[in-house]
């Protein structure tokens, strides 16, 4: 499989899983699972699962970790701690549709951050592709009635989602900058380790104000899903793809999430396939194609 084909396959898989993660994140609020507590347990479980496969490489590369401690601190803070905690927290106050709309502006932010930080230059096709695919996202969310976008009401959950958007944009942009002697899972393990230093105070804060988790079947099912699929598989796939083709070309695949969300709604909630789904999908696919042109 070519480098591009592998990256595209991983990106499609990652965005599909993260689309499901939004639905599961919303379900966790219905079962009254504290959002920051869920995120701490999620990444602590990931840390335990990865440890048997990564500890040897980590121990032999302690000097390289110390040398890049600043970069790992930023990546752990933005990608593991802030982004995920804020998304789960925001879903307590906003609908999934609003959250996905906010996520859709990430590709544009990444393109400009990469250029400003001189990490990766963007070309006219990437900018045009981002705009076209964003139109596709808006078509799906608004059901091809853009007056609905203008009439959307935004609350504190939507404002928190903006924090998540900028956090993930910084994480993805800096991924391309790294040139470290670590394999995918080991790199993820190191980021998780640094992220847990920021997650534990969040968990402790919720516990001290009385937001304790109820250890029931629903919690363990939610925890198992978010730890294995969005955390390990999707993060590995995203990180590997950015390494292969860059942050700009990878980020545009994030616009697949509203499309996948619509498909899941059809399967799970028996919603019908409408013309606006096809229109939106057409714009998204066109935008992705353009953004990957030289």
C-alpha cells in the first residue's frame, strides 16, 4: 500500500470512530457520568493497556524524552487533557450538532497555524478544499437550509467547544514538527503520561465537589469504548497520518465527521437518506480531493 493510500485509510477510520465518540460522549451525560472523571479514567486505562508494549522503548529513550520534555508537555496538555475533557464537558450543555459544527473549523485553523509557525506551507488547493468541504458540512448540519445556521443559538457549551477546537488544532499542527525516535504506540504512551499530570487535578476537583462516578454496566461499556477505539486506535491512526502526509492534508478529513454522523443516525435511529446528505457528501469529497492535490 502506498504512503498516501495508507494515510487516507487511517484517516477515514479515525474520523469514523471519533464521530461515534461524540455520540457516546453525549450518552455519558445521560447516564450522569462526570465528564472530567470519565476522561481521567479513559486515559489512565489507555496508559495501563499500552504499558506492556511500550515500556522497554521508553526506558531506552529516557534521554530523548528529557530533551523534548517541552514538546511532550504541550502535546499531552492540548491533545490528551484539554481537548477531550472540554469536549465531554461541553456536551453537557450543547447538542452534538453544535459540537460537530465547531469541530468543522479545525482544518482551516490548522492550515493557518502551520503557515504562521512555518511548519508546513499551504497551497491554494488546500485552502479551497477546506472551504468547499466546510460548505458540505454546513449543508448536512443545516439540511441545505443555511438560514438554520444563522438561527442556531450558542450557549456556554459551544464556547467551550471553541477551546477544544484551538487545543486540537495546536496538537495536530505540532505533530508534524516532531522528529523523535519513537514508534506510534510509544509516542502515544508518552503523550498520555504527560497528559495524565493535567488530568488528575481535574478528576480530583470533580471528586471534591461531590461528582462521583457510579460504577455500573453503562459506565464500564462507555469506558471500554472510549479507551480502546477513540483513544488508542484513532489517535494512533491520526498521528501516523500526520506523520505521513502532513497536518494540512490530514486535517481536511475531519470534515467527514458530520457525514459519518448522519450515516450513523440513519442506521441507529432509522433516519432517511435525504438530498441534503448527498449534496453535503459531494462537497466534502470534492474538498478532500482538492486539498490533496499538489
